[in-house]
C-alpha cells in the first residue's frame, strides 16, 4: 500500500487498486464522452476501460462529489476476467468512495 495526500494505491502481484481524490478544479483522467454514465455515484460519474500495465486489463470510474473529483482504477493480470466484471468491481468501490465524500 502506498499513500499520498490525495491517493492510495493497493498493489498485489496480480491486481492493483488506485483511489484518488482531488479538488474538482484539478480534474484527473476522464472517461471518454461515449463511456457508460453511472447514476447514484456522485455527479458526472462514468465507467470505462483503462490502459494500465502492458497485458493487464483495467477499468476506471471518474466522477465528482461537491467540489471533490474522484478516480477509481482497478487492474489485473488475470486475462480470464471479463471486462464487465472488472468494471463492476470499479463501480462498487466508486460507490463507497462517493458515499464517503458526501
């Protein structure tokens, strides 16, 4: 686990989780406009694929709660995992993060 003032990284040999919270004025990576919008996960939340380490699968959720932007990234080296399953994991974590920020 690595902590900074605005992020937390959890790393295992086959999986990684990154959570970032920053002032909304300093928005970080965003999902493209065609990404799936998420209702009930803060404001302007969306889920999309994420390009992480070469050969890994990744999903991210970006959004905002009040004046705080958040990013949740989940990635794995397990190529047998369905992308929709990985996106659901990112969505579940983002719901928790957004709830804490409220």
